[in-house]
């Protein structure tokens, strides 16, 4: 059984017992969350829209790799370096119904 879910404006194709990183969700590690379902494929039978539910468990909150934004103007002595790390949540899909 495969489902397409929507988390923070992004779509993910998930299966049962799959772990993945999604944009940060509210909640603590160990809590269960219900995710918005766009499509469910149950053995060739498609259900589009609100036809199913996907439940997941939050495993951890992590940060992604550092992304550096560097600007420089030649011969002017101007340079600016700024970086950030995007926050992600690791989840495990526990049930697709």
C-alpha cells in the first residue's frame, strides 16, 4: 500500500514502516502525528483526496547540512558570508489506512 502525503507544502510518497525526513513538525520525539493524505493506492485501487489516513511517529528533530550564502564585490573590499541549517523532523510511517 502506497500513499502520497502533504507536509508543509511538499509531497512525499510513503509506504508502511518507511522512515523519512520532512520539514520540521511540532511535537516531541515519540509522539504520533496524523498527516494530510492526497492519494492512496491499495493494491491497484486508487483513492484520491480524503480517502485514507496516514499515521506516523516522530523519531527525532535534526538539522540539515550547512548552506553558505557568500556575496562579494570585486575590488571594493565588500564580502558577506551567511549560513543556515534547515530544521527537519525524522518520522516513521506506522499505518496507512
